[in-house]
């Protein structure tokens, strides 16, 4: 299982300018290659095409062989992603303004966008907590980094492949890829269903409710501050808006980590699996109240599901995604399904058998039952052909 570990670099007064110049120059080179690729090959330039077109120019700019290869591969990967988004209609239907705009100009890289380093350009010394990295001003040795003891152990035991140099909010980071072996998945004795929502971020079939009340207050406060900054229309206000957006995203990620960690710990302790709703396309399928539209569009529901999935895999906990249809309208006792079973957003009451309770808890129970059925179907033995 591939994960990432982030460490913070601690460059001195000489090392920091060298890193900044390197990052800025490689991104300028990436923009030059992107422009040439778009002019000559449109959105379909390959590594071979771009190498023959721009490798000599990149070397003349002072890039090493590996650095030049990484710049070319970054450009190719960017156009590959753009083509995939167009095919998946993520940028709108054919003829839409957003899709036309995305496909009518070269891909542009920010001046401080992350750049990739492999083991030829970057080496690690875990005992000294330092790295040696290639820059335009020569190779920097003994560049210190800091991280938690757990992250350092993961790096020493499982680091594989490339690392990204990142500059964010005036700080330098290295994001390294680790390859952790998957734990053996146990046979579940039961299931925990997890219902995700707007007011309640997650509700389990055990009745545990991770409310979003405090988070919603925080987001409303952030929205007021955002409106105040947008009204100023100055460059400094724009910079503060971007900084606040990153802070809010980090806050949401932290909360999703806490929720997923708690649910996986309970499942591992009780030898149960985790079942969640398959929420692909939820924004197109579900209609919410006007006052909840911004929350539904901005909260990372998918991120919570992905955190649950990878933490479950790492702990050996069974994980499965099930059909979300009518999970909050179906009675888990008698099976009666009707919209009237849910008279309000918070409450459920079966019109046939009278079962009543919180709607999110009922949905979690239904998700747990569907998870058990789906797991049994997926893992049932294949009958031998006659």
C-alpha cells in the first residue's frame, strides 16, 4: 500500500535561496516545455516527443539529466490528467466554456509548484535527519529535516521511489512515498455501517455520532471573513484569501483523520468490518436546502471515505462500499421503504411497524446490513463447473 510521509526541511540562510531558485527555474522550464508541447502536439505529446524537442534546451538552461527528465515527465503527466478529465466530463460537456478554455491553452505551472526528485537527485540520511539534494547552485549536503519518530521509522523502513519538494506558506517540505505492506484482512464477526452527512459528518450503526455543529460554526466564521476580504479587492486580501482557504482545508483534513482513526480503531478492537456508502456523483444526485449547498459542495466527503479505506487496509480491517439508495428511508426491521418513513431530516419512523429513531443512525444500520450481504457475495466460494 503506497502512502506519503511529509517532513519539514530546515534550510539555513544559504540553502533556502538555492532551493527557491531551483524550484522557480524548473517551473519556468516546465512552462516552456508545456508551450512547445501544446504548439506542436496539442494535448497528446508523449515523453519521446517532448524529449526530442526540449531535452537539449533544458540541458543548456543548466538542468541535470535527471532533472530534465523529470520536467518532461511532469508536463506529459499534466496533459495526461487533462485528457482524462475531459474524457470523464469533469470539465463539463462538449462545447461548455470551461472545457473549451481548458483545452485551448497550454498547461501552466505555478512558480512555486512542487518538483519531483528521485534517488539520483536526492539522498536521505535517517540517522542524522538530513538530506543531500541537487540544486542549480550545486548539491546541498546536510540539509536538516524534522518529523515525528513514527514518520522517521516509516521512512527508514518503507521509503520507495520519488519525493516532491514543496514550498508552502514560507516553509519547505519533502513529501516522500512509502510502500507499506498490507496487513492480513481478518474475517469479520460483524459490520459497522458509516453514514456520512452535512449536519452529522459521520454516524455509525453503533449510534456514535460525529456532529458537525462546531465545524459548521467555524466554517460560517470563515465565510464571513472571506466575504470581508473579497470586498476589499486588494492584492493583500487575495493572498489572505488563499491562506485562509488552505487553513480551512487543513482543518477539514484533520477532522476527517480523527473520525476515520476512531472508527477503524473500534472496528479493529471488535473484529468487525467497515461499510460505507458509495457516494460517487452525490452532488449531482442529491438536492439539499439552499443554506446547505455551499457546505455540501465544499466538504470533502470523498476524503473521509478514502481515509477510512486506507486506514482499514493498514489495520487489516475489512472494508466495502455499498449502494446508498434509500438507506435513510428503509426500515431495518421490516424492510418497508417509503419517503414518508423520514418525516424530517433528523427523524425516522416506519409507517408499517412503527420503528423510530434518528435517521442517520437508521441509515448506518442499513449500510451495515448491506455491507454484510455484499461481503458474503464477493467472498463466497466459486462453484466448480460440472
